[in-house]
C-alpha cells in the first residue's frame, strides 16, 4: 500500500535558451526565482519521504 497519495508537481524551470535570451539582470532574477522554487519543491518532497519512511518503522 502506498504511503502517500501524490507528490507535489514539479515547478516549471526556464530553459537554457530562455535564460540566454534575457538581459543579464533579468536572467539573474529568473535564476533566483527558479532556485527558490526548486528549494521549496525539494523541501516538500523531503517531507513526504521522511513521513513515508516513518510509517514503515
């Protein structure tokens, strides 16, 4: 029986081409936004894994 119902959806990250097309300042802002989204998403996944492992003990 699965220990979770679903996983958080993967955020949409910018492609290399999209980053290269942006002016330098905008590219940095976009990279920072992606970084924050990825950290939040990874935190949600980690919490699910920890909870799932805890159920099996």
